[in-house]
């Protein structure tokens, strides 16, 4: 009995203990973000006055709003909008509605009805304009809803009669952005020119407001019409007459927009015929528009003059006689010249007929001309560019010069006529205008030939102190056609003066004379005896080959001799020797010549002439065959594979030297194979089968190889342009192999579990980043280290560090070489330092503690963003290194994929006992983002409970790559005098 009772008590006790566990399961906590709408509602309810409410709205506008909260926030704002009586608060709410409607991922069609309803009871004009702007935003966010757009345009038409200009502006803007082509619009307002039917097209409604009393509305109407044009809706030709009337508006904003409107219509209907006012004649619309816009070049506002001048440059369909009239100030009436009083007097004098004074008005002109009847077509076009080039504002002059360039490129005869005007602009007081004039003349140089007087004016610019001006003029002379041998002689003398005055222009002058000689061989030929100081009977002294002026003369003569076979007969013996010397030292300036009786020179020529047009194709084939051959190293033993890689790398480097077109691709492939060769040598059998203390030297070699591979991968990624995603993925794959090798070497050579754990976690972060960045390229990396690593990733993330290192070692040694696929074109970024040359033995002397300026002149090729990536490094003999970041203004862009760096670096040091050399080179800075492993990653690290104690991974790996040959400069810091 007692046992039974004891059992019952135990069962009851068990029930008491277990029942609460069954009836009260563990509660789950769910974290949620606080509601933005609720917080905004509380803040607005707390506001006791409009100032507080406005302050809360301003604070709210600075905070981001999630997509799911936008609709709720808008509802709260609309609720408070209806309650609010202060205009400034309602204005801010209306502005916030437009901003929230732009939220990415939110569709504002659910708030259209509410936004339109707010317009009905709104009395404030400013708030009404802001609400219309919000509707414009909503309509722009829903371009595929034509019913909504028609509804919004009807709302705009309804409010066009508002007395406030801002409301009318917004309505016109809304029509221009949302009106549907050929859709009828209901216009319920009593605006100007209402139709009896109450239905008008958008263009007719907008054009009604061209005559609005407010100039801001007239401007908005023209811009709305232009917006229709930008959307692809063809503007009706009937608008042209109204647009022409607006060219004489009192306000410059209206005239500026009207110029654009007239130009648009001239491009849409160039061949349409329009009547000439006060005449029975008719002309093409594009000619009429050209004359009217030409007249605007004399407008009172310089901004309108700039726009008119720019617009003229794009009117390429204008008739030739109208085009030429822009360069002549003589007054024309119906395109017939009206003689001046001086010319009529001269004609009377020549005929011997004078006025006797007995007859009234017997000396009056036979043709009576009413000045009011002179049509604007002729008088407007007369001398338009002359006025533009003589304008007081340099912006107008630059616009006129650019317009002349565009028109002259399409009309050779016009290019010849505007030559004198462009040459005159070389004497402008503003450097920017002079520089632009030189560039323009360079662009139309194929259509013109300079006379001696014009060339004299052009060459006077060589005295300019601006280096940019002088170099631009050198570039112009390279492509100029001279008319006589006196022109060539004059150009040479002025260039030699330039060389004497500005020695730093040496390379630019030499290049100029190279092209000048090659373009005018027949004009240079009669000047050769005088230029080379030769005499038919007497021997003349041999000139000094160190004289830059003599080298300039030789460059001119040798380039002319390439196209003139009779010229070498005029050379003296020392000229042939000088040719051989310059052909070796300045091969880019001196061409190969076929000189009779000169075998050594002919051999030099035969090497250059051996490269035919098919050499590039054969070089490309050789490059591809080399890559295909390397792909077979998987079947070779390690020594044979290394030898094959060595030979292939040597062949590719040599190919890059011989074929400049393929230099980038060949160097890229050679660098990639170099990384594979280093990796193969670091993974040799004897290194990994020996105990660590017995192979310390090999470990050091492998560590250096891993670091070198990393540096080479950064060169592959940032030093070459034209890479596709596949090549970038391959580069990162090699970088991942190098990091795996570093991790393995760290585990073999270092003691301490904490260091190993940190390295392993960092490596797993790199693997995750590689997978995330190159997910689309993973199929191209089959059978490689990366594919095997991603397959083993779940196991690696859960195993111990020692086991991870063993798996990495096995995977790394078993992975094969990835086949490299080249894109169409790869270019290597290069830099050539022109100044300093490093040839001078005279040291730059300065007092220690002070500075001396060193001029740097370098040419950069195939760089994307040199202003932010190029730096200058100065390395002193004692190991100190200074890195200088040039200013953005120090970079010029003379051509595509080509930049010029002209800057100064300041050198300073303590006193030295004797002169020594400093090295100057250019560096390319890079920043490689390495994304970290996300904390929400599904892989849990087995040996670490949390990642809180780990240092944050690097956001980016930054470094520099030398990409120019170093130049050595002698300097001598002198001790300070007491």
C-alpha cells in the first residue's frame, strides 16, 4: 500500500513538473525596424506651431526611407497636408511627396488620385506649383501608363489659366514631358486662343503661350516644345513663324530659347520654302533660319551671342552663298550688293561727270533704297562671323571660331575664305582663344595652303611664352601645306629661333620639321645646299653634331630626301656619316633612305623594309600558337614544363619588341606565364617532402616567389587596358593561388596558433570574395585551382587550420594551368620621360635646406585616369624616396589614348661633399578592393566561436607600379654660407 501510494505521489509530482513545459513553449523573439510613418506621425503631432512642423519635416527629409515604408509615410503626409493651414508646411509636404515618389522600387500609381485631389482645394499658388511638380515626377516614373499621362496632361491644361507664372510654367513643363503624340487634350481654362470645340493638340496649346505676358512663361513654353522634340514628336512647321518673332523678344532667356527652336525647325524642314518678308521671292527654310540666327550674333546679350554662334556651326545644309556672306560686312539687298557712297563717287570721277548744282538731286543714287525694306535674311547674314570674331567677350569669339571650324570642314571653298580670319585670331589677347584658333586651323589644314604673309602671322606665335601655344603651333605646322620654298625657309628660321629661345621645345620642333620635310620634298630640294652649307668647289667645315639646330636641319632634309631621289647627290661625306648616327640615335625622326654606294646604310634600310603588311597577321598567329603550345605542359615532367615556359616567355618578349602593334598582348601573356613559372618552381617536390628545418633556404625562395606573383598580378590587372571579365577572373585566380601558397608557407615556418587562425580566416574571406565577384566566369575556370577550392569550401570552413593547410597544399599541387584567352586588343600603359634627359654631367646646384625645381616632361599612353593615378617618385642616393602627386592642370591630352605630363618637382636635401645622382621615375597608383566574408555567411568556422575579436579585413590593397624607365639627374646640395 505504501509503495503504491509512493508511486502515485511520484506520478503526480512528475505531472506537476512536466505540464508547464508542455503548455508554455519557448517564445520566439522577432526583431523589427521601427515604423517610419509612425515616427513621423508622432513628430508632427508634437508640433505646436508651423515652425516646429517644418523643422520635423526637414529632419525627416535627411533620413533614408525603405521601399516598404514609402506608401505609409505618404499617407501620413497627406493626412497632415489636409489639416495644415500654413503654406510653407504644405509646400514642404508637397516637395516630400515628389521626393518619395522617386524611391527606387516604389510604384507611385497608388497615390495619383490623392495627389490630384489635393489640387482642387489648394489656394496658394506656390503650393499648387509644387503639387504640379510632384505630378510631373509621378508621371515620369510611370512612362508605360498612357491613361495616367493623359489624365495628368488634362490636369495641366485645366490650370494653365492660373495667374501665377510658376503654375503656368509647371503646366507647360508637364505638357512637354507627358503629352502623347496626336492625343486630344481638353482645355477647360480661359487661356489665350481657346477653341470653340474645347479640344486642341499639345503643340497648339503650348504655342499659344509663346505670346504670354510673362517672359518666364514664354521661355517655359519654348522649352516645353523642345522637350516634345527630344521625345521624338515631330514639331509642326507652322511653329516656325512664331519662333522667328520671338527672336526679337525683350528678354534674353526668351531669345536664347527661340534660337534653339529655330535651329530645330531648320533641321526638321530644311528644304521647305518660306516667303521673304516685303518681297515676292521665296527661299529655303534652312537658309532663312541661318540668316535669322546670324543676326542674333549681334544680340545685346553675350549669352545669346554665344548660343547663336555655336548654333551656326551645326547648320551644314545652308546654301554656299549664304555661308560665304557671313564673312562679308557689305550690305546686301535681296542678295544684290548696294554700292557705298565712296564707290559711287569714284565711279562719277572716272566717268568725268560731276554735279553742276543746277538740277535738284542730280547726284542722287539711281537706285533708291528704303533701309526699312532691307530684308533680314541678307543683312543678318552679312558679316556674322566677322562680328563674332571681333566680339568683346572671349566666350563669343571662341564659339565663333569653333563654328567656323565645323562649317569649314564640310566646305573646302569656305575653308579657304575663312583662313585669313582664323589667322588673325592668332593675335587675340586671350590665350584660350589663340589656342582654340590654332586647333581649328589644324583640323581644316587639309583644305588650305598658307601664303607667305599668312605664314608670317602664324609663325609670330612662336614667340608666345605659353608652352601649350607653341606646341599647338608645332602640331599645326606638321600638317600645313606651304606654297613656296620661301615659306619653308621662313618656317625653318622661325623654328630655329624658337629652339634657341626655348630649348625645352627641342623634341616638338624636331617632330615638326620631320613632317614639314616629308610633306614638301620639292620645296626643300632647292634649299639643300644653303641648309647644309655645301659648296661645289670648296670643302666646308663639319658642323657640330651636338648642336640641336643642326640636328633640326638634318631632320628636315632627311625626311624630304625620302621622297626625292635626287637629293642625296647634294650631300657631303660628313652628311652621310651624320645620317648613320642619327638613324641609330633618333630612328623615330630619321627615316630609312636608299643611298647609292652606301652599303652599310642600305643594310639598315633592308631591315626596316622587310616588314610587310602580313607581318602583323603572322605575329598574331605565332602568339596564338605559343599559347596553345603552353597548354600541353600538363603532359610534361616538371623540368621539361619549366623549360617550355622559359622559352615561350623569351619568345613572347622578343615578339613584343619586334611588333609594336602586339606589344601589349605579348607582354601580358609573358607576364602571366611568368607567374605560372614562379608558382611551378615554388611547388617542387623536394621542398614539400623534406622537414621544415632542412629546407629553410627553399622556404625563403618560395616566399619571395609568392610575393612576386602577387606583384605581377597587380601589374596584369592595372597596367593593361582592354581586358574583359574573363581575363580579370583569370588574374584573380592566379592571385588566389599565390595567397594559398603564402598561407601554406606561413603554416610551415611560423609558430603560434593565433597567427595561423587569422591567416586561414582571411584566406576564406578571399575565396568568398572571389566566388561573389566572378560567379559568371566560374564555368571558364574548369579544372583549375579555384573550381576545386569552391567544391571543398564547406569542408574547409568547418575543419581545423592544420587540416585546411594540408588540403590546400594537395589541391594547389594537383591543379593545372588555366588556358589564357586573349581579347581583341590589349594595350600596356607606358610612360616616356622626355625631360630631364639624364645626359647632362652638370649638376643642379642649390643650397642645402632649400629647394630646386626640376622640370618634368613625359608622354603617357593608354592610361584611363592619369590625373588620379600617375605619381612622380624621386629616389635619393641615401635611400630616401619622395612621391609627388602632380596637379590635374599639369596633364594635357594631345590625342586619343595619349596624355602629356608637364610639371615641376622640388628637390631638397642636406649638404653633400660631391655631386650625386637622383633617380626620377613615374609610378602608377592602384587600389584593389578585396571584399570581406559576410558575417551572415552560412559557413561557420569550426575553430573559432565568433569573429568579433578579429581585426577588420582590408577594404583595399593599395600600391604603386613603376611604368617608366628611371632617369638619373646630377644634383649638388651646397652647404649654407655663414
